């Protein structure tokens, strides 16, 4: 096993978008940390940052993807880089020269750093259950409070990110060969989902076909499907409708995608499949018509567009 988990995704944004970026991710339920060269956001109760914004670009674009690994894991990544003749790079301006920095053949910048994967947070009291005969779990009681009494929806942990790529098979081969990720499922050469060996959500990194590299969305796990719907509806009131409420077939998770200020998306998710053992998981090649969702509204046309290309 090489990498252990997805640590964060970093985006470049225009300086003029600093304030709206801060407001967006705080409204989404993340906490803010400001640095000299960038802004970072993470889940409450967590140590690692999940999303980093780097102001100063002419437009939004993917900057880098960071993966956490053990000392043994990062040593394996280093050996993989040597075996495939991939050059190590200096850290970008504003980031400490920590871990390994390198690019895929398509130009995606990766950082692999020694970091400990954070354990799951304790279950919350409002665990989602189904009240159904003959074994009712609620008798003479209600589960949903009035809308006015529902508190803030706060993501529990970073789940995954999806990137655009002009060559899905090549990117899949790269993360398998260098990062040690494994294929979970795919739909032809349109989209591929990968997981971490040794146990992870159904996907931690996925790749969707486009004419160039770009950032599609980042996803955060919340406690229940109710939180997916509540969080999505509240964000829609402020930032316009996205895509949801619905449920995927690939990964099985409930979803709501919120449009961010730059034409990409931030997802609330609950009830994702978990792959505990890569050796006993059989990847499926899903038909295109089943690859996006099982039920829910039709996806927004913007969801399939690489805004980093369209903005040029």
C-alpha cells in the first residue's frame, strides 16, 4: 500500500473572489484558517485541511491534490516514481517543501506527505433509521424537529474528489502505478473511480472525461440523508440550485451537489459504500445510462462541463 487517504485539494482563484470563497465554504459548514499565501478549510473536529484556496490567479483552476501516507507508504511512492522515471519537483510558492511533489503526464500536480489518517468520529444521536412494520423503531415519538429548530449541517470528513482529464485510462494507470490506488468501478473511458488499498470509501479519487485537466467537485460526508437534503436546500437558497437530492448507483451514496462560485461543485454525501479489501472487490464497468445516478433529478448541464476550459 502506498497512499492512505485523500488529504486535501487546492484551487487557484482570482484575488477578487477571496471573500465569496470564504463565505461559500463557511456556509457549507467548514471552518476557516487564513495563511499568508492561501486560505484553508476543514471539518470541525478534524486536524487536516480539506480544501485550500490560493488567491491571485486570473481564473479558478486546479492547483494540486494532496494525499496522506505513512513513512512506509511514502517510501513506496518514491520507489514508484523512480521506476517510472518521474521527476521530483520543488514545492510551489507559499507551501513548505514537505513530502513529495510531482506531476502526472497530463500535468496534475500531486503532493504526497506523511500524515496520519484520522479515525471516524463517534456516531451522533440522530442516526438515520427507517420506521417500518413489523419492527418499528419509533413509537409515539417523532424524529424530525421543525425546520426552524434544525441546527447547522457540518460535514464530518472529506470523502472524495473528482477531476476532469483528457485521458481517463492514462490517469487511472498513473494513480494505480504511483499512488497505489485501485479501481473501484468505471463506465468505459468516461469515468473511473478509485479507492485506497486496506480500506476506504468506495472512491477517494475519480476521473471524468473532458478535453483538459480540471476540477469537477469535492465531496464531504455528513451524518444522515436528512443532512444531505437539509444542507443542500439551505445552500441552494443562497447560491442557486445545484443537483440533488438523489442517490448514486456507483458508490450507493445519497447526494446533493452545490454549485461553487467558479462553475464547479461541492457535494454533501451520506451512506457511501466501503471497500475493506481490494483483493475481494470486483470492479464493474457500468453502462453509461447507469453511471451518474439511480434516482433524483436530471443533472445540471453545468455538472458535466469543465469550467476551467469554458472560462478561457
